[in-house]
């Protein structure tokens, strides 16, 4: 999950919105983004991630594994946490 800004926008590709841009970059979508700086913007991205977690646990886990391949240390750490939670919940 990230705010669409700077280098993160060049590295992380939103699952719902950046499929074409990710394909052009030769990667798979690997996260959830939000534009604004307000609570509602962040909540929208969180809601989408949580919805996928409940509706498609395998897809969510695969997304987390994909995110771990991104060369952004903080994102990799967070993705590992997500995979651990998913595996524990299964």
C-alpha cells in the first residue's frame, strides 16, 4: 500500500488501476495505491486490500510474494508480514 508519489509510483503498480502500466514495465501489479492525503483515500486502498484478503486469500498471498520482489526495503518487510499472517490464518 502506498501513496502515489515519486519513486514509489515508478516501482509499485496498483492491482486494480495499473495493469497496463505494469505490463509495459514488464512486471505484475504488486500493491494498492491511493492518491490523496486524506483519510478517505487511504481507507479506499485499505478496503480494497482487505476485501481481496477475505475474497481471494491465495491471490492476496501471491500479491504479497510479488511485492517482496520489489527493491524497496520497507515494502519487502511489510509484504513478508502479510505472507506470514496469510499463512497463519490459512
